C-alpha cells in the first residue's frame, strides 16, 4: 500500500503560516473543490515540482486575492488593513516566498519520515502567474484547505497530478464543498415543478387537438408560400442573367461624340479625344559672356548654399604654404629617425681595448742592458694603463637613468646633452610601455645630471613633454631593439 501524505500536506501549510506570522494557526477544513469555490476574483498560481527518487510530480498552489492580502497584511503588521481584490507585485513576491517555505518544510518532513515508496525528495518552483478564476474550468484533483489564523479564515487551494493521487487517498475521499443556501433553493424549485406538473398535463391533453388542426392549416399555407418564392426567384435570376449578357455585349455603350475642330487666339487647336497641341513661340538665344559674371557676389551666394567655407586667394596660398612646410618637417623627422636608427647600434656600455704590450724578444743569454730595457718598458705600460681612463660604465645601482621626450628635435637634445657634461649619455629612439615611439636621452651617471637635462629641455622648449624614467639594461635593450 502506498504511503499517505493526506495529513502531512495541509498540516504543513498551517505550520508554515504559524512560523511565518507568529500567530496561532489550525487546520479547520479539508474538502474537494466545487466550481463555486472560485468566485470572480484573481488567484496567484504557483507551480512547484517535487522530485522524488521514485517519481516526479507537480503541486499547483492557488492563493485567492483576499487570502493573499490577509497573509501579506499580517506579515507587514497591518492586520486592520483593507482586504484587496487584486494581487500586486509585492503581494505576489511575498506569497511566492510563503509557498517556497511551505515546500521546504514539506521536503524536510518527507525526508525525515523516509517513505520507501517515495524516497528522498527535493523541490523547485517552476512557474508562477496571476490568473482570473473565470478561466478555471476544471476542478478535478483540486482540494480546498481552510486555515484558522486567530479567528481569521485563510483559504488555500492545492492541485495534484494524476500520478500522485495514490499518495493522498484520504484527501481523495474528502466531501465536496457544501453550500446549504444553494441546496435549499434547488429543493424548493424541484417542489414547485412537481406541483405544477398535473395541471400542465391536463392543459396539454386539451390543446393537442387544436395544435393538430393548426398544423394542418399551416402546412397548406407553407406549401403555397414556397411555390410563390420559387417562381419569384426564377424570374429574378432570369432577369439578372439577361442583363449581364447585354452589358458584356455592349448594348448599353454610348456612341462616341465627334467634336468639330476649333481654334482660338492662343494658337491652341482642340481635336478629337481632347488632345491639345500648343504652338510655343520661339525663345531668343542669350549671348552669355564669362566677363559678365560677378565673382565676389557669386562667392557670397555659394557661401550661403554650402556647408563648407569658401576660401579666398590669400587663404588658399597660406594653406598651400602650410602644407609645404608640413612636408618639409615630416621629411626632416624621417631623416632624423633614420639617422637615429643607424646610430643606435653603438653599445650602451663602451669598452675600449687597452694597447697591447710590446713583445719582448727573448734571448737565450740576456745581457744586463736588455733586462733594464725590459723593466723600463713594463713600468711605462703600467703607467699608461693607470693614466688611461676606464671607459666602461658601471651603473651605481641596477637602474639606468633616462629622460624621455616626446619630440624628435635631435639637434636640440644633442646640444643640451653637451651642456650637462655627461660622458656617457646619448640619444636613442625607442618605444615606451604603450608601444609609442619616444626619445630616450641617457643613461646619466647620476640623478643630478638627469634632473639637469630635464630642466634644460623645459627651458629650451616648454611644449616638449618629458618624463624621468629609471629602467634596467634589459628593459632598455628590449624597447630599443627594433
């Protein structure tokens, strides 16, 4: 025998309301739904899918507008508020949360009972919508639950699918909702019909003969009327057919009207079919000369007609001159870039080889003069090596000090580098972190020379944007190796 959840489902609704509202609740009535239970109001329908280990089914909860308004007002602490007849968005969301809590409690209870024919379960809300009760035509498998919440009745409906009816046998045997007033009215109407029945039978016996005579007279009249109607219909159809044939054969077409040709003072001739032939007078040719054009006035008119500015001769010459200067500057910059690329091959750290020591020929038996010469030459070589400055640049710290400039004024930067008295700074064209081309000036031996170079550039031309940057040797080689 299948497990019966007839008591668990309605009691779960009452307990959820008790926990949600904090008020005493009790299940008052469980009945099958009569179509009259759904009055002409709105209801919120929430479809919830329950997935058991053995089957999957859907519970459809119906919450009428008055019950939804009652629960929502109690949730908000406004128990004396007017009861609404429609469901708004806030009430819909609150009732959906109530159904979600109800289903969660039901799943917890079912899993705790461990029904073998159902197994563990879980749920999810599939769909919700606000519907009119007039659209509900079938009430099969829908059950009505009346819950008392501190002397206030809350009515809820639940619809089950066919595959779950075996698990609610007790609910299935519940009586249909009873309406005593309607039943009394039906009984009274039935009694009145029983009392009037004998009188009607007597009257029917007396009138049967009269009805038969009337029917015979009416039959003869109807036959005559049908015959007249058939004759009239045949005449009308014959006339219509004859008229249509005459129309298409051209019987009703009028003869063409012939009009005499008339002339008027405007050299216009009227001929058949109302076609006019007009003789226009000859137009004199205009002798146009380009010298007659008023150029300034024409240009002013053109300025009004076009959205572009019309340039005069001076502006056009200035524009041409500016374009030539731009091309010259562009050519110079290209030559500068080419020059910088060709000269960037010199290494950042310059190493100069020391002069090689003179080879001293060895003899098997050196005399004293040759030994003294050898000692003297070695001393001179050591003095030369000490006197020769080491051109290898060793940075004080790991980062190299550069000044980055956005302009390609190579000669200006070359002259400013000389003013800093730097022995190792040079000018390189490299790309910065964003991939844009910049001038790298450096590396400088110390921060003072770096700041001095930046100040000299700003004093020479304030439009040049400069940046002080300290990068490693690997970063410099990466950015400048192109």
